[in-house]
C-alpha cells in the first residue's frame, strides 16, 4: 500500500513515548501499535485529530504517500465516496 504511516518520526520529534501518546488520546497501546506499523486499513478523522492535537502537528506529518499508478485503476468492489 502506498500510504506510509510516519507516526514514529512525529513521536521522535516530540520525544514522546508511544505509551504516553496512547494514554493522552485515549487509544489502546495495541491499536496505536497497529497504526504505527501500518497494519490498519483506515483511521477515523477524530482519531487523526487527537493524534495531531497531542503531537502538535498536521495530518501530513503523520501520513505520506508513495505514488502507485495502480491507485488510479477503478475497482468495482470499492464504493465511490
């Protein structure tokens, strides 16, 4: 998947432990670990907002995109938003 989670970089910049971040935003350490590793298929906007507030950053500081031409192909199984 071309979406890359850069949450570890943001944590390092703030010199914050993942455990402290999870407690501050009300997310389990397990869920935060899955997000950090990129093993989730999505993230809710309210969770993203809490992450950004706690880390004093913007969503672009937590997520990156590596271009993949396959992303432009239409997949009938996925609904339009």
